[in-house]
C-alpha cells in the first residue's frame, strides 16, 4: 500500500481549505477522502428551504479566494456550495479527492508512525492525518416514544426529503434552532397547518439581508481592495459582538434590549410574545438572526406549542397536557451531536486507544487541533474552535496555517512522529475551561449543545478570533514530542511539503 504524505478526511470548508493550502505550497502527494459524490460538506448536505449562512458571505469565504459575485449579504446555500466547487476546481484539488470513500476507521501504526485509514472498499496509509469532518455533521434525533412508528413521512432538517410535497399538509416541526428558524418561514405559507414544538425560545435579532447589485459586484471585481475593505468592516463589526462574553457581560444587556424590541415590533399578540420571550441571558445559546421568523409565527395556520412532547401516537404528536395534534409530516429541526463528533470505534491512536474513550469526559485538544496520544493527527474545527459570533472560515484558516507550519517543522527536523505533550494539553484545557466556566454559555441559565453532559463547554472558543489566530500563528514545537530522527526511512518519512510561508502570508487577518 502506498504511503501518502497527508490524508484529509472530508471536503467541506476545512478539508478543501487544507487541500488547497497543500496545493498552493506545491505538494502533490495527498488524498482527500469524501464520503459523498460531491465536495461541500455541510453546504452540500443541508438543502432545507431557506438554508443560508448567518454570517455575511464576504467574510464567510476563504481569504485567498474572494468572491465578488455574492448575490446577497447572506448568501443562500446553493451559492455557497457553488463557491466551494469553484474553489476546488480552480485550485486543482479535485484530482486529489476520492469520492464515495466514507472513513470507517483510522488507526495509528506505532511500528512506522503512519495512519492506516479504512473505507468500505479500500485502505490508505498516510504519515499525517487531517480530519475535516466538522462538528455539526451527525444529526441528533430526539428520543420520543412512538416516533419511529409515526404514520407519515418524517425527516431531519439536514436530510430534507424533497420528494415530500408539503403543500396543504399538516406539518409538525420539532425544534426552534438556527435551522428551523430558516425553514419555518419558507414552508409556513404553503402548508395547511404548522405546529411548531418549542422547548426553549431562542434570542433573535434582525437580519439585514440585502441583494448585492451588479454595480457593487463590478466594483468588487475591478477594484479588489474595495472588497477587502468590506470584508474587514464585517470582520470588526462581528468581533465587537465578542465584547459581551470576552470582556464585559454588561454588553449583553444591550443585545437583549435590541432583541426584545425586535420581538415587540414583530409580534403584536402578547400571549405569543410571552411564549417567545427567552428566560436566560442572550448569548447563552447561539443568537439567531431573522426578520421573517416571528411574522411567520403570527400566521393563522401556525401554532407555537410550548408543552413538552411526551411521544408520538399513530399520526399525532402528544404533549404533556394530554393533547394529541394530528400531523401528516414531522420535520425534526433538532440539531446535531456536537458533543460527540467522532463516533466510538473510528479513530485509534498510539497503542490502539479509541479517541472516543479518551474523550469520555468530553472532547478536548491542544489549541483545538492536536490530542496527546494521537500522533500526526490534526483536527480542523476540533474541540473549542467553534464560534458564536463570527466566521468559522477564519478559524479554519488559522488552524490550516498551524498545520502547514507543523508539516514544515516535521520536514525540517526529519521527524516522523509528533505528539503534543500531555502536560501542555492539560494546562491549555485547564485555563480554557476556567475562562469558559465564567462565561455566559455556562452561567447564562440555559442548556445548549455547546455543553457536554459533564457540563464542560466543548464547542466554543471563548475570545476574539484574532486571539485564536495569534495563538496558532506558529507551530510551537516545544509543546510536542518530536520523534528522534533515527528512523530507518528517515528522509522520505516526513511529509514532503514545501515551506508554508506563502500560505501563511496570504491568510493573515482578517
Ligand atoms: P440547534 O440549534 O441545536 O436546535 C435544535 C432545536 O431542537 C432546539 O430548539 C432544541 O431545543 C430542539 N430540540 C432538540 N431536541 C429536542 C427534543 N427532544 N424535544 C424538543 N425539542 C428538541 O440545531 P440547528 O438549528 O440545526 O442548528 C445547529 C447549529 O448549526 C447552529 O447552532 C449553528 O451553529 C449551525 N447552523 C448554522 C446556520 C448558519 O446559517 N450558519 C444555519 C443552521 C445551523 P432546546 O433549545 O431546548 O435544546
């Protein structure tokens, strides 16, 4: 079996970004394993009506691949998917992508410091493994009595069944998170009834989404500096949102005022307004942006049901007050298994240790990227790399620059194995959790997918994004055990990746 310098899992923003960085640095010996038949990750999988990014597209895109053609402030899903396909094609990474290769397992081989990656029908060997599997790719299904036996069609928002015609149907939607608030306004006008089952009302602020006209697009195309300025303006505007949790929680009160005013403006019915008013601090859960969700809930064919669901019986959803509401279709907007992103039995590190066992108390990593005992493995969008306020693409590019620098160090030192020191990883996470424990996500009076069952916040980066970038600007080899150079196949063993200077320069803030 051939040993590749790098194998990348996934071809969403992370996996593609990593592959493009390698190409731009001149590397050719790498493979991207993609489970589906197309690139795009979350932007390929989520096709529900109204799916769009809730971060402005001029920032939610690669810094090295500005797109002057974004049609709206917040681009819809098909446009983002088209952008990712374009990036893959333009940067020549498609020949490296092996489609329909869902990774079953990846095992570190201590005898020669390589990873052996197995899919349904093939095996790959690599000196370095980069996971771009993402944190929000495994849907979470509610454990509701009788749901499996529901009489009609049911599907999760991430697996939208476009063959089900919702027109004139009675539809039950469970969940009121970022996905549901995007599809509810789209389907509400066409269904006969929409029963929206809400467990916790989200905080919602207005969404200033505008078309970007041909004049402005032409300006961005002809004068790229104008687009860079627009991107910077968005970047700093979003960073200001982090003031509330990174500097002074009193700032959150201003956001709460704005969100309450938005609710009061859009929901005149006091009873509905009461149901939709959160009883926890703004920011504790992801703050949602929408200007069409509340008006959709005011429609005569829409009901917001706040009684807890006790189960599903035949064709009806039953709530704690004993009521059974008939439905033709159930749509689950119930989110993802974010606190257990990598299933047990998938990644085995040195000595055959399962990453899921290592993470029994909740996922954690050093700088969100490396895990002690799992040498030569880099996690993109790993533990505590998530954001509540800005673009994940910025975080991903920060991590990619770090990985590229690590590859450069491996090559320069002729190291076949790098493994973060357990003491360094432990100290990093102790400090991180101390910061997180005081923050609104733990202290704000809510329970969100950011928190593991243990109460530990395993999802979010607690500061400004530029702090994360600064932390990862250089591969800190002192924090790692680098294997001695005395290996049998010393010279060819380190990944053949040229210096990453060019990549790093092009991915500077913002
Ligand atoms: P989510 O935010 O986790 O929302 C899930 C919803 O389902 C919540 O309202 C939750 O209620 C409810 N729920 C879960 N289990 C339930 C049960 N057993 N019974 C009743 N209700 C239940 O999921 P999401 O809306 O799919 O969004 C997930 C994340 O994806 C977002 O936070 C965001 O990071 C990302 N996303 C991003 C965009 C974007 O535009 N960039 C769009 C969509 C999603 P509780 O609140 O009470 O738990």
